[in-house]
C-alpha cells in the first residue's frame, strides 16, 4: 500500500481535515457523522467477503469496533450473520446507525456507544471481532510507524488486550488497516523495539493497496 495516500481520499478535498491529528478529536467525528450518511474506509465489504467467509459462520457472534457510518454490519447481516454488535465512541454515529438499521428492518443488530480501549463486555463472549480502519486512528500521532511512541503502544496494547478478553477460545480478530503491511510484527528488531506480544500476521493483497490481517493473539500476559 502506498502509505503516502490519505485513507480519507474518497472525500472531496474540501471535506478533508486540516491535519491528520484532527482524527483524534471526538468533536470532528460527531460533526462529520452529523453531516455524512455513509462512508467506507479503504474498501467495502465486497472486497473482503471472500477472505472473511471462512472465518465467520451464520451462528457467529460478531463485534465491530468503530462502526462509524459503514454498511459493514448490514452486509454481514445480508450474508445471514444476525448476532452482530457494533460500537463507536461517537454518540452521533451510534444514534444515526440505530436509526438507519431500524429503518431497514435490521432490529437484531445491536449498536452501543463504547470505547474500544475499554470494552464493556464479559470475557469470551464473541466469536469474531472486526475493525476496519479504527485502529489506524491510534497511530495518527505515533511518529515512526516501526518505532511508535510509548503512549501509542499503550493504547494499541489496551485495544488488543480488550479484544483478547472478549474473544472466545479460538476466536478470530480481523483487522483491515491502512498501516504498512509488508513487515511482520514477529521480526526480531520489531519485538525488541516495541515489546509486542506474540502475534502472527497473514496478509493477502487486494488490488495492490488493501490488506486484511488475520491476527491470532496468544497469551498477552506471558
């Protein structure tokens, strides 16, 4: 992926924030979701469907982190997956998503206002956790992506620990990210620099720019 490309590139230039740091401001997201009906970061579900299908079954319980105004949950529902929970930190996104889903008759999809760094769910309650572009926000002010700041590492670890907590044994975490996808986190230098847990990453290239990562999280406290 060309990391110089802005992940918000499908928006008109006038809609782009003045700097990437604006993505860290909750007010930006509330204002944006108030005016924007729908936006898909990177690609829509049709580009990832063939990769997800082997990991998500009709009876899977699915958690989507940072749903925003994406239609991902609707597309999963159309594929027969009905036990879906969406969360977002923006109250505006949550209310508008609820309204949209109800208007389409998708009453079974649950939408909650929640922080992905402090998930309000019990242990081992989801088969699959999905994030699409949500974790990328944590890296907005990280500096060198291969040697991020300690504060960034703490936030990413809090997210991964939360995901690990809510996933059932043998659960799957799917992350669709704009981040650099050509270096594995189990490289020796990477582990020494940022002290990451043991994570195995697999990626399949999509049209030369989009990657889906299937992350198998081992014991984070080992």
